[in-house]
């Protein structure tokens, strides 16, 4: 925030782009909560407690998926549409919609608005940022439309034309935006469709595409030669592939003989469920098997995947795949005795290395802090607390059942964590990326050593 003195002596506050983004998300959440508070938003026609409305609105805008009230049964069609709009706004970012309306109205996009969009998309510069926003909207609506058609082919036979198409649209948007909201009812998510190939593959594809990042998707569409992609896109694709494959193999092995999860399924169901269990922690929030019945090892693996999350500039959360990859390469550089951190034969600048370490450490400490607070204020076991805290921070939406048991304090804690997970990493990235003072004005202290390790 900048403070300037006006001509009349009045102090004028000018917000930084990242501050505008943070306040913008907060404003959308508040408006969404007020709309959900209306009696017309609930299925029984009664006003929903404001804290539950705020929780739901925060979860939707932060594309998390944690819910204290069943989305499919508690909310009316009006309330569900409000949630759907909040998911879309949260996934694409409110600045994308503001840009869309500005273009429709023929208004010129100012430099400050371009800077805000740059922060929203985690872009390197503002060149072509408006064109990217238009491209993002086109790609998003096209992919969501295709996903809705595929899902509708499965829902229409079960629910009829109108409801089937509506379910297809809702779940397609929710999957692409990595939100995890569903209308199946009974907090069941997609467990009734464990062995449905079309629903599983469609939802998984939407989650992965939405989690790659708009810039990466755009680059892949325009340039399909992997060798010609930017370093960022290569790292995102490589890390995403490794996490999905290794996660799926691990879940397949860990849950293969568990009668409450994969044990009772056919081989096809085991493969689909293992892949789904590996992909959905990447901030999606859907599940096709009963999460509390998973082994302790699988739950912990899910926590790790949720903490890593999706990729920068995407609809997902977490510390991001690129950050996790950079941390791994830093460790390898130390082991090999190299001074520089290298990825795909490219040297990474020191400021990015420091930023990755800082973001990872602060994110880890936030999860630990929230876990401790939940353990003090709520009833449950340690695994539930850490699982819930990581899910909220990574804007994932998976839960072992703690969400519905949260009291007022617990709901406020998770609301704060979801908001921090959606806005915090962006704020941290900007804070670490700010230009330092000129070398001539910087204070440099004498160098010394301490023992480490």
C-alpha cells in the first residue's frame, strides 16, 4: 500500500495490485455469502446461518470444495447457481471477468489493470496480458463445454434431460476450476460412479488441464513440440506427469487389498480409482472411494500431494508443482556440491531459489499452525486435523469427515486457511519478488559462518 500526500494535504492511499486482488476476492466472497443467506438460496426456503454461508462462499471462490452443508440437498437451484458462479469467478479470477465486461463495453484496459492481471496470472510481464485473458476465457468455456457434454451423456439417462444437462455443466465447471463441489447428495462426491469410465476420465482430464495453468495450456495449444516449450511449461508438464504416475502406482499398491477401498473393485475399477486418487489431491476435491477408509500411508501420501497442489497461474492451490520441483533441485545441487540450481540444463536465478524456499517454509508453518489450533479447539485425531488443514491451504476440498463437525471457531479457522491458500501464495510471491534497494544504498554486513546440519 502506498501513501501519498495530495495537493490539499489529504493523505491518499494507493493499493498495490496484489492488495487489490486480495480485497477483490474478499469482496466477491462477502457478496456471495450475502446472496446465499437469502431464503431463496436454501431448498427449504429458510435463511441459512451466515457463518455457513460465509464458509460455502469462501470455499467456492477459493475453489476448495470443503462444505459444512450438502451442496446437492441443502441449496436450492438459485443457491447452487450462485455457488457455480462463485466457482467460475474464483477459478478464472475476478479480473478476468472485469476484463471481459470492459472489452464488451468498449473500455480501454488501463496500465494498473494490466498489472493486476499480470499478478493474477503469475505472468512474467504485461505484454499481451489482455490477449491472454481473452484466450483464457475462450479456452475455459470451450473445455468446460466439452466436459459438460461428455458428463451429460452419463447423467441424462439417470436424471433426465434437464437435470442431466445441469449436472453435466455444474460438475464440468467444478472439475475444471478444481473446486470439488458436487450435486450427488449425501456428501458422497463421485463414489456412486467409481467404475464409470466416462465420468472418471472426463473429470480427471478437466482437473489436470485446469491445474496446468492457463499460460501452459495456451503454449501447448500453440506449440505442441515439447523441446520448443518454455522452461516453465517443461517443468510443469514433467512434474505433473511424475506426480500423477507415482501417486497412482503408490495408491494402487497401498490400497489394492483394502476391502473398504480398492479391494472390492474390479481391476478396471482399481486402475481408475488409483488414478483418480492421485489426481484429485492436486486441489480438485472429488473422490470416488471412501477417504476415511484408506490406509494411514495413503492418507499421508494424499496430504503430501495436497500440499504440493497444482501449477502457477492455474485454478488450483498448494505451493505449486514448480516450487516443489525447484526445492528438489536445490537439494540435489547441495548433494552434488554445485553452487547453482539447474533444471533442464538451465540455471535458475538466486532470487527464485530464495522465493521457493521462503514460500515452502511459510506454507508449511501455516499448515502446522492451523493443525495445532484445530487440535486444541476441535474433537478428532491428529490425521484428521492435518488432513483438513492441508486440504484447506491447498484449496483441495478433501476431508476425512471433520468439516461437518466443525464448530464456529473451527469454521473460522478453515475459512481463514482457505482464503490464505488462495491469496497467500500470490502475496508471498510478490513479497519475495519485489526489487531490492539499489546496491549503492543497500547495507551489507560482514560475512561470517555458522555450523549447519
